[in-house]
C-alpha cells in the first residue's frame, strides 16, 4: 500500500513545511514514503495522500476535529488501525489553515514527552 503520492501532494507539502519547519526543533524525515514531522526525535504529524495524520492528540481535540472534518483513524498497510491517530482530509490551502492549530497541539504534546 502506498500512503503518499508526492505528485498529488507536492504543493500542500511545501505549504506544510513552510509552516512547520519554522517551529523550534522541528525536522522532517521520510518514513514509509511519507513526509513526517518531528520535534527532536518525537513524531507528531505526517502527510498521506489527501490528508495529514496527527500522532499526538487529546480527546478534546479529537472531538473538535470530528465536528469540523471527516476524520478517520489511520490505517496501516498491515490492516492495523491506529485509533488515536486521526487522519484529517487535506486537499487545499484553506484546509491547512484550519488544521494548523491541531498540528500545533500535537507538536506541543510532543514537547512535553521526556
């Protein structure tokens, strides 16, 4: 299973990286073919085709996301469902602007980990 299509997501990836790579101690790395975003060595978000997955999300933020977006749990190629990793549709720049606060929260939760 291919999680990420660079040709389709190129412009959105550039917008995501323009925002996230300006945050302190954020780096990017490819994992499973997807651009991933980490605070130090802690993964907090990654892009998939037509979406973005948050790795660290509070229950309240998950509820807020579900009210505003058609989210679903991230599904791995091994048919494993990552229930706590919401996949948020991301198809245009305006979607990204609405998702940035939730990405920031995932980033902040990563900063709190030891």
